[in-house]
C-alpha cells in the first residue's frame, strides 16, 4: 500500500512542523550535494528557519555564483543602499591610493613625473612639516628642562630636611651625654668622704731644735 498524498499547507502543530522542517532541510541539502557531485553542477542552497538560524550548502564560493547569476540574468542584486556603500568603499580605496602616492612623494620617491608647481607644493609641505617637528622638539625639550628643575628643587629640599634631622639628632645626643656627665659628677661628689692627714716627723725631737 503506497503512501497517501500529503496536502501542502502550513503545519499548525509546532512540534510536527519542526520535525518536518529538520527532515526536509537535511534532504534538500543532501540532494544539492549529490547533484553537484554527480553532475558537476554549481549549486548553492541557503535555508533560514523561522528562528532565524541559517543552513547552507554551496559547491563553489557563493560570491562567484551570485556574480554568475548577475551576469546571466542582468538583475540587480543590490539595492540603492548597497550601491551607495559600494561607491563609498571605492572612494575610500581611491583616497588611500592617493595618500600612498603623496607619502612616496614626501619620501622623495617617484617625483620625476611632477611638474614645477607640484614640486613647489611638495616643498612647502615638507617645510611646514619640518617646522611642526621643530616646534614639537622644542616643546619636549622645555618640558624635560622644567621637569629636571623640579626634580633638582625637590632634591635640595630633601637634602635640607636631612641636614636638619642630622643636626637635631646630634643636639639630642649631646644633651643626653651632658645629663649623664652631670649625674655622674653629682654621684661622685656625694659619695666622697673627707679625710684628715697629720704629718709626723721622722725624728721626734726635730721640731724642738728649731
């Protein structure tokens, strides 16, 4: 018994719809790969789910297929917004090329084709650049000198503070030594006992002769 014909319409049940989408998506991608291999065909398939997730297969780069489609059909694949963006990109590329040429000229390269007026403009640009570089160098030198002076002043202040601390420390030590000396002298005077000496002549009657 063969399978019944399925009516092609939106599946209302979300679970059944998701299962059907997964099966048929895989089948389409499989068939696209098979026909590209079996028939050497250029195939590109892009599928977007309702969730926004993308699945794709391309036997050759997608850009090449789109270019070929554009050439064969003549249809415009890009709207005005994308065309303006493409024009802007081309403008940026052109400006970049011009800047590269000017940079080579500033280096002294490829200037044989320049006329007198262009050479004068180039010379003015170089002189202005040198003036700006010199001004920047002078500004840097002034900044370094000022920083050096500030560091020297800070060093002098630190040396002065160090000398003051050394002098204060010496004064404090001298005061402590004086106090110890005074205390020692007082203790010595207090502990010394008075002694009386009497001189006796070696000959008892010597003093009577005088």
